[in-house]
């Protein structure tokens, strides 16, 4: 069972990347798997195919095969997940040094995911499941799933762009039926989170046998070579035809059953890829300075800012 796991900060284009990878023959995109138990099932959110989760034929078949139906496991996992998958529990997940209760609950959580991925793979017939959960804590938990061949893609977007996206108020949630809006985050706090997460990703990547980094900006500007490189880096080098759905600045997508994520999960047909760099004109100068200062080491490392004035951005290593 291969799982291609996307890790990164929210609002970095992960749904787009997930769907582009899920359209590779032999792969399936499942969306943000870690949201199934936290909100998708309980709120009956709409799947990428447009159906509510409880009526989507794909997820009904997955739930039936994995657990004999979703109802009992959904309730149990909704209470278990917040106790088990927490950033402060990462050391216990890595070392296994934890109290008996935590060890038992982690084992149960891991077993549920083992069955879940196996069912996704079996129902879809795909060898690779693309999971855009993004969370590093979830990734540490998944590393304990026996027989799960984890390949990790760290998706990174310029911290100023991410900060700008999270500072926008009044954006309606893609799954909203009552007009409720997406959460916001002040730029200085977002910058600290972004820097901390990228630091974790660097540690994770160095420990993983198969890991890649994708810059959102490269994915949009030159999607095909960016995906080719990422897939090769995670040991899944694409065949000549595997990326036929990816054009020079566009992608053609069939409907999928990805859950959670951005509005992009509903997009089908030919999609023109456009770089969202509105932050350059919209993000206030003060916020821009703070975010740049807090995230500077990584901005330099990923080639978002150059050491020489007017140096062109370099490709991510
Ligand atoms: Zn569906």
C-alpha cells in the first residue's frame, strides 16, 4: 500500500497538487483523509464528486469494506483523534514511550487507518493513494501503520502569499450551506507557524527514504516538469503518458472523490493554472516585513528571496 502524503501549511495549493497527482494512472486522490473523522463524516460534507459524504458511492463502499459501515467508527474516531494526534504527542509517537492508555489508543488509531487506506486502494483499484492531510502529527502517526509505504511531498508556498491568504476575512467555506466563512490568522502568527512547520518538514524529509519538495509557484508556472521531478524524487517516476493530463499552464481533471480541501476539489475539465501572487500588492508593508523576517532562513533556502539584489528566484532544491 503506497500513500503519497502531502504535508504543508493550509492555503498553499494542496488540493490542486493532490488532484494533479491523483489523476496519474494507478493513483487515486482521497482528499484530506484526516478530516474524515473530524468533520467530513459528522457534518456530512460534500465529496469532490458533489454528493454528501453519506451518499457518495465511493466512500460508502470504502466504509463498508473497511468497517462494515461508517457510523460506529466515525463516532469513536471523532473522540479518539483529538486525544491521539496532537503536536505535543509527536515525541511519544516517534519513540513509543508513552503510558498504556495512549499506546492502546494510538494502536487503535493506527489500525483504523490501516483498514481505511487498504479499503480506499481496493475500492478504487489504485496502487497509490494520494492524501492531502497536510498535518505533520498525522504523518508521524501514519509512520506506525505496518505495511504502509509512505512517500512524502512537502508543498511549500511563499510565506507572504500564505499569510495574505489567511488574513482575508469573509471567504465562504467551500462546504458551507449556511454562508459560514473560513478562519483567519494574523500574519505574524501565521509566519511563526509556517516557519515551525517547514522546520519539521525538513527533519521529516531527511528521515524519509522517499521525499520531495514542491513549490506552489513552480507547480503553477511549469506543472509538468515540477510533477515529474516530485514523482521521481519519491520513487514513483512517471511513465511518458502518466502526465498526459498536465499541459503547459493547464490541467485536465475528471471528477474525483477527494474530501475536504479547497473549492478546487469540485473543479473538472480543463483548468487554467494561474499564479495567485496578490500578496505582492495587497499585503500591508508592515505585515510583509514581519513575515519576511520571521521566515527569512527558509525563504532564502527555497529561493524565494535572493542574497543579491534583483537576483532571479532559484528553483527549490
Ligand atoms: Zn464522492
